[in-house]
């Protein structure tokens, strides 16, 4: 079973590529989905955030106030690092558990781990290959401003809070250019899968 790490910058189109992979028959384990599950009230990430940041960042129903917490950590490098330190190991452990169970029960030829902060969390050390989804920074800024209704400075701050796409390119095995059409991106993905999946799955 080959393990590929899929990553990219914020608003680079990683989720689009992840959906394409699933449509083409690839098993994808999404770190964001795992994170959100673990962050539900009473679960491990919820407990870690509560212990690290206190009641200030929780709603009246006890759930995490993601908007307020996001604004805080994107404006404070130390707070962002603290959040990552207390939550990322929990997500990684759960993804490894899911991966091992999948290997035991199904053992597919290929599994993709969709991880936004793959390099920042040093996950590349335990996967076989890294695929990076990339677009020019100006396009990244415009997409993020539109998607999250952010100002230019807010969007730039969020992009700069991550390792740059240029730095990630140098660390990745494969770079997927997502600056063109959806079909152009899909063709790149299909080409990458030719040697990894049966041809009938790529039609």
C-alpha cells in the first residue's frame, strides 16, 4: 500500500484535487475531517483547545468558537503555534489509526492523506511521496479574499502564516498546477494515477 501526502497552501485548490482523487477511485483520508470530528464537544481536540485557551473561545453551547479562535491565532504567532502543538499530534494519531485499520481490512494499492500543514507538521517523514497543489500567490490571495470575505491584509496574513508554496515546491515529489481549468487539473491527476491504479478506474 503506497501512502501519498496531498498538500498545498490555503485556497490553492487542494480540496478540489482531493475530490478528483476520490472520484477516480482513490481512498482519501482528510485531516480536516478528522480534526473537525475530534473537535466536537468532549472529544480530544476539544479538550486540548479548552485546556490551552480556556472558556473565552467557546460558544454558549460549549462548542469551539472557530471564528474567534481563528482570528486570534492568525494574529498571534505564539497562539497559532500553541494550537498546532496541542492538536496536531492528536489528529496524526487518529489518522494513523484509520490508516492501519484500512490496511488490515482492505489493503488498497494507494491511500492519499489530505493534510493542509503537512510540511509544517513534519508528516512527510512517514509517507512515501508528497503531491503539492499550487497556484500563483496573487491568484491565491484573490481566491481566499472571495471565499472567506477577507480584506487584502487579512488574506495575506493567513497565507504568510504558512510555509510558502515556493518552499513547499522544493520539498515535494510532485507539483500539480491548479492555475488553469478544472479539466487541465484533472488531466494532471489522471496522468499521475496511471501507474498506480487499474486503468478502468481512470475513465
